[in-house]
C-alpha cells in the first residue's frame, strides 16, 4: 500500500442510497466514492435503520455478531453488518433494533423521537467499541453533524489513551449549524463522560448538553460545506450561538464546497426525464418543458413563455415567503410557476391557494416525488432558490447541470456557485440578489424574465450554466489536504 494512501472512516447518521432525509446523505454517499477514486481506502459506518433493509436487500453480512456498548451504568448489545456502496466501498451498519428499527430516522409526526440522545450516544460509543474489532483501523475519522459529535469527544477523552485510537485524527463537518443536538444535562451520565466536560469550554450550552458543540471543540479539524458558509457561521447573524466557539477554532476551520455526483445528475442519461439532452442539443429540454406542463396541468400558452421551478422543503430558511411574493409577478409577466415540496403548513396552504387562484399558470404538488423533482429540474427554465441561509445547496448545482438558470440570494454556497449574468460580456450563470426582501427577489426574477426574452442571450446563458463543473474530484482533493493537516495535529498531542 502506498505511503500516501489514507485510511478514512466516515461516521454518519445517514448515507445515500441506504437512508436519507437531506443533503447530508448525498455528501456521505458521494464523497467516499470520490476519495476512493483518488486511491484512498475509505469505509463508512452508519446506523442500521429499518430503511436499510429495503435499500440493501439481502446483500448484508454480519461481521460482528455482538458489540457491547456502555450506556451510563448499563451495557446495550448491538451487532455490525457489512454492505457496499458503489462497487467496492464497505459500509458498516451498527444494528440495535430498539433504537433504529423505526419508521423514520429522527422524528415522528409529533416531533423528534424523545430518546434521540440515547440513540446517538449508542451510535457514537458503538463506533468506538466496534471499529477496533473490524481488523481495519482508520488514520482519520470523518464525523458529520450533531448525531456524530461525540465521536471526536470520545477520541480525545475516554479513548485517547487506548493504543488503537492514540494517533487517529478526527475531522468534523458542519452541514447545517442550526441542528445542534441539544439535550438536557441529566443525559450526560449516559455518555460516560465526566461533569468536568460540562462547561462553556466543553459541551455545555446554556445549561444543556450540545452534541454538535462537542465535535466543534474536540475535533482536530473542522470543515463547513462551502467557503462562504465557513465565514458566515463565525458571525452572530449566522452562528446560532456558537460563533464564538467557531471564531476560536477559526484556524482549524475550512470551507469546502460540496460536489455534485455527475453520474447521478446528468440530463444526457437521466431515465426519469422524457427526453435526454446536453449543451450541444437543447431540443430535449424543450420536450421536457412541454411534458412538465402537461404533467402538472399547466396550459400551453402557444408562445415562448418562461417556466420557473421550485423544489424545496417549505420552511422559513428557504425563503418561501419571498417565493410566494414573486409568483404574482411571474404570472403578470406571462410566465408560469411550478413547485414541489412539503413542510410548514402555512406555506402548503399559501402555495395551494396560489395554484387555485392561477390554475393555468401555477401548479403546486405538496409532498416529495424524486422523479418529478428531476422533471422539474429538466423542464423548468429557471430555478428559484432565495434562501435566508444555505450552507451549500444542492438544488442550484443540479439546476446548473440541467441548464435551468438559478435565481438565488447571495448567501453560503449559493454565493460560491452562482455568478450574476452580464449581458454585455456574455459571462455568468444566473441571477443573484442580496437583501432578503420581496422587492430584491422580484427584481432578480424580473432580470431573469427579461433575459429569457432575448433569443441570443438566453441560450448563451444556458450553455454557460451547463459548462460549470462542480464534480466531487476537486473537493475531494481539498478534503485530503484537510485530513493530512488533522493528522499532523493529532500526532502533536498524542
């Protein structure tokens, strides 16, 4: 094995294609493949949810029939099974049916599972107990979001003096700082950690235990999922109460833009769209647009008319109030609008009412349908994404790939990926605005609609968008640099 080949273990609460609620799973599914392509030995460990049985089928094999995991003063038994993602990457599944054999990953219709703290304490401590028994030891443990925040804490405390973990470096990635894993302080004993860590310098946060803060304080290196987001979260506006911690660790924090799996997202090979196409043959995109109108019950206007699409969780973070305020302007300009999403009930009602008011120009589908999402990316002319904050964003990357022009607010990964169209030079990939106001959003939408009406400018803009390359290779190289930096730090304090 080459001296430069790293052994890297991803620890994550969800991984595509086995279990997914959002972009975290896309990253933990795609980045290991990109690292493997660079020649590294990558493995993944995640909980064995009920969903895993559906996605992995009968391909799993038991590799550790019994793992004993301390939870407070008692021991809970689990087991480890192994599967594969891609062609060769091992994925380990920590099984414990009491915790993970449930209909969903984190929540019920009434809210979070009440024992989420115990579930993910078991997962983190179970990783520490299981990994040394796998006959393979990582040089780097890469943990993701609050559900894995205790892993770097354990590596620096309870397990630091064990031979196998002494030189292991830890990297912790923040996918969304708003989700922190906050639990009451009486849960601390189940972690096995001492009260000496329940301080402002440790995992205490306004009287509660903060699992994400554990990762921020104890990991050797920190990453955020875009360069701009890495800077934003060090400010009070975006820091969710942890900006001071992040500023203190600023020298160890780097922003690495998420990539896009260009094999999964490719209009030239997408089986879910009516006609495949590429930048040199955009006829297929026109076919996709006509088919989307028909599928969603929109009228054929009989003339070139712009179609604006949204695929989103319906939440304040996503700027859905700005979207709703822009819809009448789109309709008044002769355009059409289609939305797919679910979330806050007030947004579901508001967009349903907009569709009722404009039945030939506005179509809304409440829920989520992966195939329809792809057909919106392919069939729409523009993709509206006015997020109040956006750690990285996947929708704008997909829409670029499909030649659907993003209209975005300048924040997080949106600021890092979309360049304002310049009609004079013919440069740019979309339309960007700054203020989180209906007026600023409508102004950007108007610029897009005016550009659409220019028969020379619009195809140029579409080809600019499709020429962008946000594949994982460049980001994976940056992660490798981060891993090596973390390894040097880990050796210094081993």
